[in-house]
C-alpha cells in the first residue's frame, strides 16, 4: 500500500509563506504529476513529503498514518532528483546497492534486489560499468534503480528528465510510465513541462504561487479548465483568449463580429473572456473573417496566426489549407468548444 494524504500543508521560509495550505489525495498506485511555473512550490511540496523540509502547518499521511515527525529515512519513500549524481568511483551495481549496504541488508538479498532492478531497467549488461561509461539516459536509469531497490511505498521524482536532450526525454518519459505500469507503485512526479504532465499522469495537480489551481485527470483539465490560468497553461500551443460580450446567445467580439455561440448560463450583455483552442477553429465555414498574419507549416499540421478583433489568434489545422500572408480565413468555432471565463477573477463561467 502507498496512499498519500496532504492536509492544509503550509511552508514558510522565515516570514515568507511559499505553500499556502495544500490539500491533495494520492491513491495507492496512482501516478500524480505536480506541474506549474518556476517558483510555484513544486519542489518544496515534494521535499516536504520526503521529509527534507519541515512543514509549518498541516499533516502528511502515508496509508492514513501521519508521518510529520518521521525522519526521511523512516518514511518508506525514495526520491529521484534532477541532479541524480551517481558515485563516479562506483560501478553501476555498487551505486544501486549503496543504500541497502548502508542499511545492512544481507549480501545475497542485495544481489537479488539489484539484479531484479537491473532487469526491469534493462541495465543487466551494464552492471560492471562506471557511470562515465554510460549515456545520459542510462545514468538516469541507474538513478531510478537506486530508488527501486529500496522497494518504497512511494516514489518521488523532481524533474528527473530535465538534464536530458529532447529525444531522450521523450524516450525516458515512456520508460518511466511503463515502469509505473509494471511496478504499480505510487508516484508523485514534479515537472514544469505540461506535455510531460499530460502524457504521464493519472492525475495532474496544477500549482501557481503556492496554491493548487486545479486537480484532475489530464483530459478533464484540457476539456474543462477551472480558470484562465489552467486554460492557458495546459495545452500546446496554448488556448487563445478574446474579449467578448454575450448578446442574443452569441459571443460578440469587440469589433462586433460574432465568434460563435455563447456558452449557456451567461447573462445578456455580460462581458467575458472567450477561450478557444487552436485546433477548435473550423476553416472555410463561418461568419468570422480573419486576415492571416503568419503561416507556419510543421509538416503534420499548419499553424496560422490570424488577427481577430486586434488579437493575434493561433489556429492549427491538419488540412493542407493554402492560405498565405494577407489572405483572409473564413472561420467558425466547433460547436461546444468555446470556453468562457470571468475577466476579473479568471474563474470558469461555462462552455464545453
Ligand atoms: N531555502 C529557501 N529559502 C527561502 N526561499 C526558498 C527556499 N527554497 C525555495 N524558496 C522559495 O520558495 C518558492 C518555491 O520554490 P520551489 O523550489 O518549491 O519552486 P519550484 O516550483 O520547484 O520551481 P522550479 O520549477 O524552478 O524548480 C520560491 O519562491 C523560492 O524562491
Ligand atoms: Mg523545483
């Protein structure tokens, strides 16, 4: 078992509070990703869970047992950091065995645990190499091996892939996800990369400025973001935002053009921020004429930047649309894909 419960976690450094009462439930075996911009408190929360930081208030429980006072080594948690610093003078097998040796685990047990972890991570053939004889991805796997041999209730990962190049990141992303499916262990994983969060998580926690903005399954956050911040943060390229007014059931732009149907529940004349994802525009059918200001073919799709009521709006399409700079695209928004947010608070007002 390895469920984790955080209740009203607060953390201050001196007079400055950086976590403002975080609540989170992680089910046994769940893969939870904490995501948010730099400085939002992801690492602080993870380190608090590991016992490397002392929290100022709140309760941390594993399997319903409060562990606030426990030393890191007694928490049954293993952490993998961005800077996974392997011991350079030790072979892979010694690196992986190190913590078990410190804990005076019998030698044959160490050997079988290291062999099993190496097998899982495809490192068996490399056990007698030194770290400098490995690629970046292999080193990262050794760092994971050090965590796996401890057979913890919970794995914590803090940006473990950020030192790797783009291609290796994608590969390791799949490997970690596969590893989770094989081991079934609870994972709390920190990243600032929303694609990593979307592709890996069972559940995403979006953080900003020491607060939780929204918790949910990846596609739930994508389809129904709770506020402007989550709407803009999740999804790449980002959702477009435009100022609108609800008039006769339509979302009317500041220049009087109609963007689409206004979501139900808005009052007549109510001002709101409309959100439309780039892939939710339909080209060639609609009342909205928008001049093209930039064309960027990526191969799989074409990205058009258009001017809608003075805003730059990004549109993606998989069709081979031939429009060029200066042409006008005739647009509509897919039915039900227009999000509405409160322009003052950013809270979701409706849509989809
Ligand atoms: N030891 C410390 N003393 C004072 N302030 C700190 C300390 N460690 C972190 N902070 C502050 O706490 C806030 C949260 O930091 P944290 O490292 O948790 O952010 P993060 O979300 O992990 O960011 P990043 O994506 O850049 O790693 C930041 O404003 C940071 O400046
Ligand atoms: Mg961090």
